[in-house]
C-alpha cells in the first residue's frame, strides 16, 4: 500500500484548494451583497411593473380610440338622417361599440 506523506504534499494540494474555495466564496458573497446589485435588481423589478402597466394603459387607450371612432361615425349618420328630413326611428345603434 502507498503511504502519502501529507506533511510534504499538504502545502501543495490542500492549501491551494482551500485558497481557491475561499476566494470563490468571498467573490460570491461580495457580488450578491453589494448595495448596487440590490438596487439594480429593485430597479429591474420596478421597470417590469411599469412596462406591464404601460401595456395595459395602451390597450385601454386603443379601446377608447375605437369607441370614439364608432361614436363619431354614428353621430355623422344621425346628423345625415336629421338633415335628410327622415322621420324616426334613427339609424340602428352601432355594433362593436362595447366589444
């Protein structure tokens, strides 16, 4: 059986391995714990929330524009109906107004 003399080999194997492990742990702790990294994470979350909110607002704005266009078209039909001297009933209520 081969006997290992750790007193001779130890400084060349164990010490560098322990140093690498310690350096890796320190780097990991420093990177994760830095205040600027926490701030970046917080700002990214906030940006995501705002982007989601903006998307929702844009969707609502597009729906409002569609309703406004349909109403304007209907107003013009009503005015044409009145100007032509047509009797009641007025033109039918427009479809798609509240889709």
